[in-house]
C-alpha cells in the first residue's frame, strides 16, 4: 500500500468541474432497480445528479444447489453458453466436454 493511503475508485465525475462525484443516497424502487443521488465533491460547485442502477440479466447462475429461480432473463453471453452446451450435447451424445462440468440449470 502506498504512503498516501488507499485511493477511492471514482465512478463518475461532475459534468461541470470534473471533480469526483460521491453517492449520497439511494433507495430500492424494485427488486432490480435502485435510484441514486450523487453530489460533486468540489464545495464551490456543489452540483447534484440523480441516476439509477439496474440489474438486467443473469450473467452466471447461482452455485447454490437449491437456489430460487429469478425473473431476470439470461444475459446474451449466458444464453449463448446454454445454447452451445445443448448443441454440443445433441451432437456428441454422452461424450463429456471438459468445460461442461456443471449441469445446465433447470429453469433456463
């Protein structure tokens, strides 16, 4: 670690003065949607911004054996992986593939 301490990751910068923004408040509007409020760290500028964080898809399934199903669709990459596994299984029958160590999820 450097002598200057840990550096904070800057996610957004102010449109007006380019200083880092800090998330001040957020609230959950839905299971997959959070509304956020950001403030500029420059005390002279003091601009405020709003936005939202949204979960839009499943990129990788849960590793839990009895995980609850989700209402989120698979991400395009995950959907492609599921389709490729099913295609290889159809072509190769019972010949296992090194990358197919995990079973396909039942809900997809």
